């Protein structure tokens, strides 16, 4: 019997024609295995060989940073620092155990032995701690920076770029000076935390270390060549210019207003105590009298034997009676200079010359304010100004300095506050003024306490104008010159708004031109070619009558100042008592040129 496939199965119905079968492909013969190529030996690389393309250069090892030349401070450092820890331990023990000793009935010998035991224990703890700290302290150099490793409980690694060094000090506290040791302090641009102190080394080693730091900061090469020992930086010769006499320093202290008021107060209190027969009146003023005496002693001790000298590596200052300091400020590191004259110094024509150096953390008016000379005559002040700013940018610098120190009004090109400012500046409106030159700006103010602030154009960071409600009514503007933060705050109050706007525009262009033509941070290196000569035009016009575009940003600053002036005039007419506002701020420092 024949079976028929169901209709839903494949192949049901009429049979499909069969397809022809393809012939099998022949198998290809196997290729013979090639022998392995021998490995080529590594080819030596020469420093004079030109750089390879990026695709091949990535296979070569990257250049490593030069090794740091690590060194240690002197091994007597634990002994010189141990007294600090010992004093803290003794103070803590005395505070905790004084009451217990008073309540205990102990013989005097036992109390003396306990005190001696605490002193010996504190000395041992201080020595052990400082010895461990000394073992963990090291400093070193490479081509770009100075490094410092330190710390016992908390390790820290800090470094200062050599081209950012602002000053190098050799400090000798009383104890270290007695044994011939010194500490080297390196101040860098920035906050006080960016400074490094290398303590302690011998006095001779301190001077050699200062010379090496200044030589490296100047750009001199002290590296080793072909296994030879590194070059030793020789001390630069110096020439002493000024040396403060002890009599002038004592006279300046006696003419100090605070000391005079303190003496008068003591005399008055003694008279009151005698009349009232109540000596307790004097004891209520012991603390203020002690504060005045401490300030006078601090100035006498800190400024005794003050000496100013010049050398190829900068301005050298030396001062101090018990503890001495020898400071070197490299060229171009002074950010601003200020001359002040208290009213009691006017008869002698003495001036206090203070400076701002980046990295100094003291505040304005402090006893430890960095000074270039504590008590200078007018001729001494002019000489010191020539050290910081050799070219004042005027034909007769002595006449300009005399007008800036003692003059008033528009003499020698000074732009002063207008007459309407006498309502808010009745005493100083004639003296307030500025003189801008191609190299610096001079700000003059003060009638009772005279002051002159000089800021080099290359050190100006930005300029600011601001007004309060009273200034808006009188169409006056306050001017601020922003330099590196420090002990001096250059500012001038109550200029005419038109004069202030013109000052903003022209001084911005001058500051930019000075920065372009300034030398390198490493003063022994040659300036870059692109920084050589860039003409800057202030206030000129081109053939079409428009503002010249030789200086980038000058036209924008001019437009900004004009807009600000116009807006302020309109607001003054429409507003009765507007709040204090900032009119304009013109930055003049390039972001790639930190100072």
C-alpha cells in the first residue's frame, strides 16, 4: 500500500526539481613558517640628536626632572630650639601644679628638687623632640626651585620658585648670635606661608647659602659639569650708602607723638596722686604706659645700627641691637614706597621711608613694618628713591620730590583736588594731588601727617575709582592704585571726576607699557625678544580722528571711563542720596605675568 504525505508537510504536492551539487574546492598547501627575526640591540641616544616625530617619540622614555641636591642644617639646631619646647612644658607644669604645691606640706628641699626635676625633664623632652625634627628636616635645590621637607607628627613638603624670591634674610636671634649661628629666611611672592626658614646654620654657611640662593634666583648656572663639583657662588661686593647714627634714632623716638603723650600722662597722673593722696590712680594706667614703653624699646632694638648698602644682587639692609637681621632685596622687588613725616619731625625735616615687598605679612603702621630707612633727611630720601627707581621720568627729579614732600597746589605738574573739596577736606584739599610720569605715579596727601606714596608703573596691578553719596553730590571721585598687598595702600581722595577718568585711562596705558618693557624676573638673564620694544601711545589720535590702537585695551579703558563718568553725572542729577558705589576698575596686569 502506498502512503501519501499530508498536505501541511513540506514537500507535499508535486515534487521540486533536484539542484546540482557544487564540486569540492581543492585544499591549498600550507605556507612554510618564516624564521623569527633577530632582536636588534638598542641604539644609543645622543643629546644632539634631533627630536623624532610624535609617533616614534612616545616610545622613548620621558625626560626626568633633575635630582634635588638635598642638604641638612647644622646638628646644633636641636639645642638652639629645645628651649621653646622646654619653656612650654615648664609653663604647663607650673600652671597645673602650683596650687598642689601650695597645699602640700613639703620641705623646701623637696620643692626645690621637684622644680629641678621638672626643668630637667622639660629639657630632655625638648631635646628629643627637636632631634627627631632635625632628622626629618632637609632642604635642597634644583634648577627651578628651593625645597624644604620638615615635620614630626605632620610631614610637609614646600618649595619656592627661584624666580619668585622677593628677599633673602639672615636672622640671628640673641642665643644663636652668641654661639655664631644664623637662620636664613627666603621670602616668596604670595602669603607669609609661602616663605621658608632654614634654621640653623653657621654664620659663614648662612652667608654662603644666601649667595647661592641669590645667584640661582638671578639665573646663574651653578650645576655640575662632567662630574666636577658645583660652582661656589661668590659674595657680591657691596658699597655702604647710609648708616643711621644712634643720636638721630634716639631723637626720633623722643619726638614720637605716642611717647610724648605717654610722658605727659605720667606727669599728670603723678600730680593727681600727690594732690588727692591716692596712689591707686597711677596703677590704673600701668598697662598703657607699659605698651608705649614697649613700642619705643622695640623700635630702638630693631632699628639700631641701621645700614643701607648696594650690591649687584640688590639692596642690602642690616639692623638690630640684640638680634640682628641682614636683608637683601633683589632688583625690581620693591612694589611700592612711602615717605611719612609726623608733625614733631617737621622741624628736623626727617622722613620715615617704608616699602612693600611681596610676601611680607605685617600690617600698615606696625612696629615691624618693613622700612628702607627709619629716619632719613630729605636728601637721604631722594638717594633711597634713586635706588628703587633710578629714573623718575622727569627732567628735574629733586624739584619734583621737594614739591611732593613739602609743597601744595599744582606746582611741578601736580593735579590737586578742586576747591569744592574744601567742605570735606578743609585742611588737606590744597595738598592732595598726584603726579604721573612715564615710570611711576606719585600720590601726595596729609597736612599734619605728611605722606608721599610712590608706585612704579611696572608694579601696578589695577586701578579703581569709587564714590560715596557726598562725593557724588560734589562730583568728586576717590582713586585707588592696586599693587601687591602689603603694608602700603596707595590711594588719593576727592579728585575731580574728569581728572580721575583721565588718570584711569592714561595711567592704565603707562602701566601696561612698563610691564611690556620690564626685564625678566631673573635679573641676570637677557630679556625675551618679544618683550623688547613695544610702542605705546597715550592720548594720541590716528589720521582718521579715532583713538590710536597701538596699545591694546587703551580705547576700551577710555570708553569705560567715559561711560562711567556719563552714568555718574546722570545719576547725580536724578538721585538725591545714592549709596556708595564703585565707578570703574581697570585691570592692567596680564594673567601670564604675575608679579
